[in-house]
C-alpha cells in the first residue's frame, strides 16, 4: 500500500495531462492520504480536469507558480510532504523553439526552487522522496538500426524543451548528492489518452478528422515515437512509489514504436469504424520542424525487473477509447 510509505503527497502540475491522471488514480485507490496539487493553470490545463477532484475530501488545490520561490518554500514548510511528485513543466517542443526562455524558467529554475525548499526544510521525514517526472527526449534521437535507450544512454537533447528537462534531471541528482535528498527520476516516452491538450498530435488529429480538416504532418512522416497510454504511466509511477525505490532512474516505455505516418493512419482507420466521414486527401505535409528527432525507443528491461508482467494495456483498445473520449468531450477545453 502506498499509504504505508506516504501520507502527504505534494504534486506539481497536477492540472496537466499526465499529472491529473496520476492524481485521479491516487485518490481513487487510497483514501487515507492527503494530496496537495500546485498548478499554475496555464493554457495546457483545463478547469474541467481540475473539477474531477472536487468530490475528494482529501484533496487540496493551490493555484501557484513553481517559479515563485517564496510561495513554494512556505507551502513545503507548512504542508510537510512525505513525497513530492514533480510534473509541472512546459512541454510542447514547438513552443520551446519559439520561446525557449519560458522553458528555462519553468523547467530548470522551477525545479531548483522545489529542491532548494526541500533542502532547507528540516521537518521532512528522513525517507522523504522527490519523484521527478521527465522524458525520454533527453537522450536525443536514434537511427532506425540503433538499440533503444537505456538508463545509461548518453544525454544528447535536441530541442530547448529536451535540454531544459535534461538540465532539471541533473539538478535533481546534484541536489541529492550535495544535500542528501532521496530521489526517483522516471523518463517516459510519448503519452496519449483523455484530457490531453489539442495541440498534441493524437488529439489534434482526432479533432481535425471530426471537423473535416486536413491533418498536418511534419516532413516525410517517418519520425518514430514510442507511445504509452497515460493510465498505464500513472499506474507505473504509483507502483514504483509503493516499491520504495530510491536514488534511481527508470525509463518507462510502451513497447510500441510507431511512425507518425502510421499513427495517423491508425487513427483514420479507427475513426472510419466509428462512422466518421474522412476527407479524400486527409493529410497535408508541411516543412519539417527544426531539430526534429528521428526516432525514440525505450528499453524497459530495468522496469520489467520491478513490475509484474501485464502492466501495459493493449494499444488498439487504448487508442479506440481515447478517440471515443475526445468525440464525447469536445467541450472539455472550451472553458
């Protein structure tokens, strides 16, 4: 049981796509914990998502920015968490190319603010854990013949976003070494599922099909990503926390490499089965993104040594349920 290890859990970015899935799973499974969600409520967080938690009496929400060092310090000193799960981050690669400073401020300085506050708080338990949620993009990319990323792969970020996340990973490790903070870093592949912002590839594709608009595809469409259902990711995070692992890094993948071209056609074919009318020529190829990584792939061997077999859902059923969710919840982001 998670509650044997942690009673008070502070989550940053819990209004976002992955953070909200984690909180909902946490509150649904464990009744004797207290969750404090700190979220800035940027454009990538929907009020509809935050409203999901209103019926949980053991949930507290604080609208704040992790870049505000004073508020973060006061909150940690007052709440005294047993566990911090740090999701809060700017994450859209295109935006990082247009405005990298925002990514440096939030992803690096915001993480440092949290770590500084933890290192100065003398009331935290000795077995306190700082769980930093990161990305496989810190490793750069692979060609089609290279082995998947492992936890020992060299860090070679390609975009301002991935560079900022790589920097924050290193900050966590450095604060652990210097100040003795117990940490867990998880680097996950591409997530998909309900409540993701429509700027992301899968929901963007679904809404384009629904609205009879053409789907934009970068370059030749052969860029490969490993996809994991967000509910699987959230459950894996909770399981690692239950196991009590400390001062380690885990890569988390879906064992599901798909090119962007093939992914879009999977969504198109699934939508056809749902009787959605598809344009005769639904894809529009556009100039490739700057620094566009060619392929991501995750080696899950270390993770599989800690988790039982069957911790990943069927991609086919998950993508179908995801498409259905967006079709049934078109107004989720209109507020």
